[in-house]
C-alpha cells in the first residue's frame, strides 16, 4: 500500500511541477497537470483494486516517451523522473491485508413462554 501512496505523490508532484520548475510553454503545463491528475486517480483506484497497479505502466511509459522528446528541458526532466518512478512503483505488490476477525454474535434474547412475538 505504501507504493500506491508513492504513486499518488508522484502524480501530485506532476501537478505542481509547472509551478515549482517554471515551464516555458503552456502545452507542457497542461500535459503534466493532466497526466498528474490521471496518475492520482489511477493510484486511488489501485488502492481499492490491487491489480489496477499494472495500469500505471501506461502513463509511466507515456511520460518517459514524452520526456525524451520534450522541447522544454525542465518539463522533460520532470516527466522522465516521474515516469521512471511510476514504472518502479507499479512493480511493487500491495501488502496483503490480514482478515479481521468478526466480532462474536450476541445470543438472541430468550423469550418467556407464552409471550407474543
């Protein structure tokens, strides 16, 4: 489960990266914010459905490819590092939750003989 929260943090990092790094073009800003939001939603889905973590590979590969061809050096560095981190985190399995013991059932109250239900 920590890997899924790490993926969420990478997505949030992509959302705030244009503010922190000062991207030069609006296209790079929109791209990173959109992909960051997609990663955040996918990581929250992977918390509920552990096999959804493999779907993180698609935006991760997209970020690596986009980072290599980016004209903005700062955006390219952020995309490459985010894509590599997402690929690594997608391979980490979620921790199995131990099943919780159910509380004991209370015994039904005894009825008096002849009482109406």
